[in-house]
C-alpha cells in the first residue's frame, strides 16, 4: 500500500479492505535452505513509473528531533544514536521515508510492508487509526534503532499498541538467529511468529498467521490479543485448541482472495511441495501456513518464485496474451522493486548478509547483490522520478522491461538468458571475493571493506553493461522485423 488520501483510509478502515493490495512475501528458514542461509524476500508492486532510490543512511548522533511521515501526521522521536542502514526509498520522499527494505550495521534486516486485509468485525470495534504508523514510517523508524529481529517486533508492536496502525500490514524481521513475521489484527492488535527453521512461509496480501501460543518463546502479540477477541465476539474458544489469530482477525473468502491473493500462495507452495492436493480456485482456508519444502531451497529457487507468472501453464497471462488473466501472478509489470535478504550466520555480517535488489519487474529483471559491508552505493541507484530520465538505474532497467513486454514471446527468452548468465557469473565472482575477504578482514579491515566496494562497483557496472547489450539486441531485432532497405 502506498500514499492513500485520508478519506480513502477511512473508507478502507470501515470496510476492512486496503486501497491497494500489492506485494508478495517469501520467508525461508536456514534448515530449509541449501546453504544454511535464512532468506526473506518481497516484491513491492505499485506503479511501473515509480522510481526507487537505493540509499545508505550513515550512523548519526541525534541530540534532538523527530521522524515525520511523508503521508500523514505520524511522528516519532529520533534515537540518541541512529545505526547505519540501507533503504529502498520512494523517489518523492527526499530519501527520508517509505523505506521498503534494509539491513543495519547491527546485522538486522527488515522488509516492510505486505499489505493485508483485517476482518471487518475486528475493525468495527478497533478501527485503523488516522496518523498511526503505516508503511511510510516503519523501516525508517524501526531499523535505525534495533539490534535484533525480536527487538524489532517488540518495538513495532509497542508502537501499534500505543499509537495505532493506520492500515493492515505484515512486516518481516531477520537476523542471524532467524526470521520473525508480524501481522496486524486491527488498529491496536497484532501477532508475530518466528518462522520455523525447517520451513518456509508465503503471503500474497492476506492475513496468514493462525495459531497463537502465548507461553511459547517463538510467539509474540499484543497483551490483550485473546481477551479482546473474546470480549467482542470475534472468537469463541475451542476446547484443547490454541487461539486462532486468523479466525479472529483475518479474512479468507471473497473474490479478491480467490483470484488475486491466494493463487500466489498456491503456485509457490506447489512448486516447493509438488505433492500438495490444494486447488487454486478453492481450499484457501486449508493452505498451510508453514511448510517444510520437498527439496531444500536455494537462492536461485527464491529468485524463481519471485519471478513466477504461472509459466508453463495455461494460467500464464503473458505468454497467453492475456495481460489481465484470471489469476494474479507473483511477477507483475508494475513491480517497483524486488528484494531478497540472505543471512548466512556462520560468516562475518559484512559478507554474510546480502541484499539482492531487482529494480522493476522480476520476470524481466536481474538481482544484483549488495553486501552489508559496503560503504558506498554506486552512482545511479539514488536517481529517478516518475518521469523517464537518463542516469537512473531504475529507468535503465524499466525501459528494457517495457521493450520486453512489447513482444513477450520473442524478447523474454533473450532477456532471461542474458540476465541468468549475469547472475551465474556474479555468483562465481562473489565466492572469489568472499574468500579474499575472509583471508584479510581481521588484520586489514580497511582493505577488506575496499574489496567489497570494488566488487559492488564491478557487479553494478556489469549489470548495466548486460542491460545495454540486451537492449541493443532487441533493437536490432525490431529493425530487421520492419527493415526497408534502400537502393
């Protein structure tokens, strides 16, 4: 969800719906991955012409001052010390609000937010709060001050309880100990669950968390979550069964869930667990929340899930020339950016924590690695508006993707082959750089940091070089398709 007028927010609160449902989130535990890494990924789907700025906020000492939301009147005091952190900002916020994803210098990552729909009955008794915390504020308020994923959950939960949430959302937090996921239940109610290490979780704009075990260390929630639901008739306790957060505060039915939200969960779960018997057009209430995958999940598999558009099936809206389609795919053209945070706990955080950033549509895009230890974002990643321009890496990628959409069957394989090769070649370069880093970082920390920065410059230069090469190839093909040779 993005910038929504206050009247629209009020209507959304009353109806229990969001003005814009967009993102898809995937979380993977370290025992469910091929390399022992935790993965936290999300596609941010909004507008195709909405440039993103990838920026590095430095560590700052704040004697006074407060954060101001760009979309409403929400404010929050600055911490005494703001940790350094990366952030994917909207172009029109002066790189100060609407952070979508980031890693901080304490080794904590965040993805915010997955828009979701809370139950109408819950919002009737506890509506969203005008000027409460929302997507515009979460990363830039929370990430500069937390030192663990759990601390991030607790801080965001406290703000929801005291100040209220102005929309429904899910937020992921990651560190070397695991992944937490928080969902709102209403204006002041929330619940969070730590992802089981041997499982994965997928959400597509719907409330997904279910059982709540109040005395289990892997669960957190607002203090009166259960009593509030029972007091207001949102939930009736069932003998010998744990409280069900989704039954009290979430939604399952409705056409939006059937064709827009749950099909994304369905396709991801059927890729990672081919033996599932659930049907895409029904059984939503039976979709598992956490699943142990049939085969362990690699980074490349995470990328493939985030790029999925039902390819190879009759449901593919692009190959079948049905741009609207019946079921909403994970990869849509209006994706502003996609990110994957990889945390490898056995490595120093400078190289053990990496953000893979894809600007624009994932199916026609490329994931570029940015290590936590980088101290300089290469030129062009903090440039661009809602009007096409030169010098902006976002717009370089978006222009190619637009050309790809113009002739999908011809251009998509060309784009995909070139970007897949880039990603494979870059993975080899990453391993070589990491080996060099490990050999020198203790005795020569400055040289080790310089090594990471040099890698980032090469990786980003190569991504742009490949993009221009693809664009040249597609331009030549367009020329030959309508080539009138003169005498």
